[in-house]
């Protein structure tokens, strides 16, 4: 009886190891996809656009020339801040959605 139990445990351990390797592979693929996927945030009716990848890294900023006013640098700073904040929020949302899909909604510590 002990032999059968040990065989079942060995089989279960191999299955857990296989599932872990599959999850690691899928996670690696997802991380690459999220790094390449770009979202944008805008402010000032599109006068300022910030681009971020879904790894929550700022990738670029586009500023329309007509919004650059040396007399009102504060407004431009506010627009840039708003656009970056929006882009990073979108990136976070996509990141969370994709991770939830991958893990089936299970919160795995250190994964998010």
C-alpha cells in the first residue's frame, strides 16, 4: 500500500512541476507581450500624449507645438503630468487584466 501511495505522490509532484513550468513559460511570453504593447494617455484635448508600455514604463511624450507657451510653463507641466498619469493607469489596468487571465484570478504573491 505504501508503494502505491508513493507512486501517486511521485506522479502528483511531476504534474505540479509540469504545471509550474507551463505557468512560467506563459508568464514569460506575457511579460514580453506587455513590454511590446503600448497604451497612450492624453491631456488638453490631445495636445499632449504620453506613451507607456504595459510593463508600466513611460516610452515617449508628444507635445503639440501650439501648447508650448513660455509664459505658462505650469500649464504644460500639468498637461504632461495628466497625460503620463493616464497612460500609466491604462498600462496598469491592461497589466492586471492580462495577469488575471493568466492566473485564473488567483492572486499569486510576488507575481503582480
